[in-house]
């Protein structure tokens, strides 16, 4: 411990050996991953690939701005928003009853010690349903529904409704259980029904949080309804897919810009609403 | 309601409350919400008949019945296992690249000291927002043109989208760090690069790691479906067999996907519980 004696700090990095060791270990771990993903970035620089890419990127400008195309873009943008809104509405229809069923705070039998066997099993089943609904990605639901109801927004709305129903239901139940349960339990102990206890005690204390989570999910639904268009559920995504397949760079660039603007707008709107609701 | 004065000639409780006051923000908000919802349902003209009819129920039943029995021949299970490994590798490599790229972009995107002019801050933040606004799947579809079909396009797509997300989170973490250690070095005349390496980075590193791990968890889920546009992993296998109506094989792939997502969820839940206890 001669640090106090030494007149000047070490000129070399004291942790140099450790840094080199961790860096080389990381490279050794990343190597098999690169092999598995066929990661060969130099492929991007091969002459024919570079030419295709350059041609595609060059065709981004000028943006396509014929009236006809812009009208179509406007229509599809609205459809994207409408798909997200309708999907989240249906998800609420699914999520609200299920989350009420799943909430442990609203159990009458749990007021005095343990919950009864029947309600406990029911709550567990509802929770499992919500988790299964949530864990299947909306894109997979959409692929399945496109097969059943055909191409178009119905498949997208149903996909959003199921996945988001699961997400909202699970998070609603968690939010309702997170706070102080005293008021709710007092009401129920004094003979109020469970729905009354929910409306007059549980809901008022969590309303802001529930509403702001719903708005946040609506914002996410707008983003994912664009993605759903890629499997044929209509909206901006489907147009983007079509334009990309035809290598029409101008259309792709316009659609991407519109999409970025839409996401930014939804982001602002959701931030503002959440601030107002809080 | 609040507009009534307490000293009003009529006691306020005797007046009926206005149902829709011009100053009631909640009323306007509810009305706007209703209009939005109704307009959405009306303009989409959803095809309920095709879905809620007996005919549709029957076709749905037939569709589900075709899934059984799932194909569990060793050859195919091997193929699915390889695709699952590919998905996992895509997500890990994509996240690792995104962490490096995100850190590289977060430095110009943050104001590390009060003297820092940070004139690159807004343009870099715009770039990060653009990277973040375009979903992984759209990036993958775009990258297919230059990288070709296969997992590399998916990996790059994950890397680009995630670097937008991580870059923004990293920049905010670095701006919120206490400036004391950095200022101490700076007054000694140490250059900005070494201030960053020895003062800023060590302080934010744990937070950066936890953001990266969180995004990795998200990316495993994203990588599983990314292949639907042809960018490798389980998704590519799924869209291939679904397109050819190999329903038994599709069932196996779907089961593998669900198993993977469930494992990731369970692991992350256990890790979170272990860390917060």
C-alpha cells in the first residue's frame, strides 16, 4: 500500500488486463452466435448487393406525392388508427370482466382468512387464461385469423383484441391488487356487494393508473397494427409491404415518413393524456 | 359543479348539475373517445358475419383440428430446435450490437457537463427516434433487399430498432448521473474521452446492463415472429410450413414458440424476484 508514498498516479490503466480478458471472452461467446445467424456483414458490400441497395435507396427520392397516392395513404393511416382503437375496445370488453374475476382483493371469502377452494381455483384459471392470451404474439393470432376470416382488418382487430385483452387483464388485476385494500375490505365487511366495493373503493383509488396504462397500450396497438398489415391485415403495413415488394422506393419512403409521424403523434398524445389523467 | 358560488341565492344542491358543461373537460374527453371508437368500428366495416356465423365456427374448428397430431418426428424436431437456437442467437447478437451502437449514439445525444455545447444532441436524438419508431419487422423487410433472406437480416433489424431504444435510455441515464467525479477530473485537465471512460461510464454501467438485459428479453419474443417476413428463426419456418398448409408441422413450431416465450417469461420473473428480494 505505497499509494500515498508514490508521487504521481500510475501512467498505465490499472484495469488493463481485466478489460482485455473480458473483451476477448465476449468475442469468444459471440462467435457461435454469429455462426448460427449466418452473420456475414461483408455480404452487404459485395458489388451486386451494393448496387441493388444503392438503387433502392436512390429511388427513395423524390417521394411519391400524387393526389391519388396521398389519398390512399390518408385512408390507410385512418384504418391503422381505427384497427388499433377497435382492437383495444374489444380487448377492454375481454379484459375488464376477467380482471375483476382475477382480483384477489374482491374476494368475500378471503376476508376471513383463506379463500375458499372454488373461488381460488376459478381465479387461478382466469389468470392462466390471461397469461396464455398474452403470451401468443399478435402476429401469430393474425396469421391464424387471416386463414379463418380472410385478408382484411377483421383479422387484425381480432388479433389485437386477444393479445391486448390478455395484457390489459393481467396488468389491471396487478394494479388493482397493488394498492391499499383497506377501504374495499371495510365496505365488503359491512355488507356491500363486490361490484359496489369495486366501484366505490377500488376503482377511485386506481382509476388514474388504469387509464394511463390503457392509453399507453393504445399507443402500442397503433405501432403493432402497422406490423399486422405485413401478414395481410390491411392498413399502412400492407401498403408498405406491397410497395417494398415492387421495389418502389418513393412510395416506401413516403409511407415510412407518414408512419414515423403517426407514431410520434400517438406518442405525444399519449404522453399528454397520461399527464392530464395522472 | 365547481362554478357555483357557495353564497348563491339558490342553495347549490337544489340546482340540477349540468349534464354536459362547456367547461367540463372530462365530458369533452368522453365524447371524443366515443366518437373515435364508433368511427373506428363503422369505418372498418368489420366482417362479423364471416366470423360469428356457424359456418365460420365450423371452419375454425376444422382449422384447429388439422393441427393434431403435431409432427414430432425426430428429424423435424431437430429442425425446430435448430430454428429455436437460431432465434435465440439472433436476439442475443442483435441486442449485443444494439448495446454497442446505442452507447456510441448515446454519447453525442447527451449533455455530459454544463460546459458541453452538445450541438450534436438534437440531431442524434432525431436519429434515435427514427431508429426506434420503425418496428423490427419493418426494418427486417427493408433489410431483406440488401442482406437477402435469412437470419442476418433479422439480426440487423433487431440491432437497428433496439439501438434506437437503448440509445435513448442510455443517454437519459448518462445525463442523470452525478457530475461530481467527472468535474473533478475535468478541473485536472483530463480530456473528455478519459472523463467518459473513468467517471461517467463506471457510474452508469449497472443501469446500462439492466436496460440491455430487459431489451434482450423483449427481443427474444420479437425474434420469434420476425421470420414471418423471411428473416430467419422460428418465424421463417412457421410461415414456410403454414404457407404450404403443413398444419401438423405448424403446430409443432407454434408449440416451440410458446414454450420459448413461456421460458423467457418465467426466467425473467424468477430473476426479478431473486434480485429484488
